[in-house]
């Protein structure tokens, strides 16, 4: 039975000349996989431009209960990004965000709050005229809130070491290896404060690199199978 669905494309994998598999984070059903036929003629209802990663789309899917991968027969772009593809830094940040989402989004059930958060952040990345060097830092922090492991902002002059395993600032070095030193912990607290107050956060390239390293380790400890980020070296080079 055909039905109309909204979604954000996370991955496009070709497996035949015109056939592809899409991983889409949908508003109605969470993460789903779909088969599509990508055409090249003017009359094609699905073209290569429709199936790019992070496209926000509305599509017609044909549901069969016994079929694991459903079929999409028509796609319409609901948002046309103006700057992400043409701006090198925005494009690289988008690739980073895309990779993070692929590693984190596993649920096959609706999460409207998560869906609209991702949509809004992509619109913000595309539209903003501000310095975006720390956009990915804010994104990682805000996403952790939606995933359920946002850091506890309990920093004090004595609670000045961030325990990545527990997600809190502590006084003493924990009995494991996963903690940030006092300097990195201070910068993390400043980032959290800026994020919670919706203020800009400014830092040097060296501090940024250390914060990204810390936050990604934080994710690896809290998201099963998170692993290494392939897009990080290019992003680090651009923002250094």
C-alpha cells in the first residue's frame, strides 16, 4: 500500500546500474532502508540529485509487511540547500555530521524530537553567516542530549576533571583512563555554558582539536560500535 513519508537521507549505496539502497531517517518510523530506481531521463521520478546524503525529502513508499526493504517510487525535495555543497567548510562539516548520525541512529521507531533537531541543525548550517569553526562541537553536545548522555554541568574549581565514562566533572582522577585533564575540562565546561546559553564559543584551533577528540571519545564510550571517524582528518585540516 503506498503512503507518503518524510525523511532525511543518511546513506546512498548503489548495487546495480539504476538500483540503489537508501538509509533514511524518517519522521514516522525512525531509521529505515529502501530500494529505489534512479533514472536519468527528464521523466524519471527519482534522479541522482534526489538521493544525495542529508537531503530532506518527501517520498512515496510501497509497504509490504513481508518485505524487509521497502520500495520508493517517487521523491520530492522538501529543502533545497543553498550553500552546503558550494562552501568547502560547510560541506566538510555536513560530511562529519552525516557520519556521526550514521553511527548513532539505530532505532526503527519514530522520534519526532530527534528528527526536527537534525532538520533544524542542517538548515542552520546551510543558512548561517557566522563563523562555523565550532559548529560540530555544538552539534555533538546537542545530539548527546537527544541520545541521553549529555554532560552534567557540575564544574567547580574543585570538580575540574571531566569523567567521560560517568559524564560528570569530578575532584579526583577516576580509577579508569577515560577522563579529560583540567585544562580540557575547563574548555569543555565553557563550551557547555555557551551551548546552554545559546552564545557563541570561541577557541584556538588547538583547543578545538582537543575538544573534538574528547567529545568523540565520549561518544565511543556511550554509543556501542561508534568507532573512528573517517571524516575527521579532513575537517581538522580545514579548521586548524
